C-alpha cells in the first residue's frame, strides 16, 4: 500500500504523486483528486513545484518524461535573478512577470517577537495572495483553458504562492476542501526547507534573506515561517469568500474565467466518468 498523508478522516493523499527529479524539490502531480461530480483530476497534466534553479545535469531524462509544454514562474523578478531556472528540455514556453508583488516578509518576521506573531503575519499574507497573484493567475489559467498542457507552475518554496494556485485550481474543479488541504499540507511531509537552505548555495526560498540570517531566528519562529499551516490556507479562502462570495465568482471577476471557460477547464483536466 502506498504511503499517505491525511488532512481529515477519509482524506488521504498518495505520496506516489511526488515526482523525484535530481535537484528538484516539492515537485508533485496534481492528478488523481476526486471532484464532487465523480470525475477525477487527470494525471500528468498539471504539476506544482518549488524552485527549478537547482536541477541536476542528470535531470533531463526525468524532466522529458513529464512532457511539460508550459512553465509558469510565479516568482518576482529579483527571485528569478538570484535563482534562475535551469530547464534541460527545449521547446517549453516560460511565463514570468516583472510586476513587483511584495518584496517578501522578512522585515516583518525579523521584528516578530514570537512564533504566534509569525503565524499572524503569515495569515495576513495569505489573505492578500488572491489579489496579489491575480495578474499571474489570469494567464496561468488561460493557458490551461486553451489546452496548453501539460503545464507546471512554481514559485521559490512551492508552498505559499504555488499552494494558493493549486488550491484555487482544485477548488474550481470541484475537489473538496479537505482534499485540497491535504495536498497543501503535503509540503510538510515531502520537503525540509532547512535542508534546502543548507544544501543549496544561494537558496533563500523567496524570502530575500541569506540562510545565515534565517538560522539566527528562533527555531519556533522559523517553523511557523516554513510550515504549510491549515490556518494559512483557511485565511486565503476566507478572504475570497468575504470579497467575492465564492471561488467561482473570484474566477469570473478577478481572473476573467467565466462559467463557460470553467466548463472547458473541467473537461480538459477531469477524466470522463466511466459508466458502470
């Protein structure tokens, strides 16, 4: 039996969805989740990941097998300069954006007096992510609607911005929130960010801080910063519910993806039901 991670009773995520590629981390397939209409998300169509700046020279064969046609880099321009993507396969469309987003949260975190303060900063950040990422998510989802698949999206850690994009995609496809949470929390089981920082020269997982300064933080504050925490994701969804009422309304109003396009997206990414 495959290993699993659980977010709630009956909601298990198969760790087989983790894709091992030399130099990659937090690289996962978003296939296999059951939607409310009985269909399942197609395997090998959409992938999520952390930074692609450390792919090994031996990663080419494993990457080629994924067949990825589009890579959406959700990072800021300064992050891309510090950790440029190393992609060993040609003929891939790379999407990236030069609008600044925020410069990271390290200044706030440095001034935080406790782990609870760090968690509060993270919760507030997640509340703003749907609006801050809209200019990136709009073309990302447009690519999927257009059938430019397989597609990968990623940021630096593959946790916050990537986790938000994955949660929104699964939500609009009708995957229950408990399963979405299980996928989000899986980061805690498949990547150790302290190891990433110590083993990859120059890595900063999007925080804009040298690893030495991060390791000078108290361990409990660092854990709150690095964690995929249920309260963080809940804050993101709560902000959408407060402003738009539903995720579908957010897609229509903020991302320009209307009901007809959502239907196309579902047909592209959900397997057809099999008559029994």
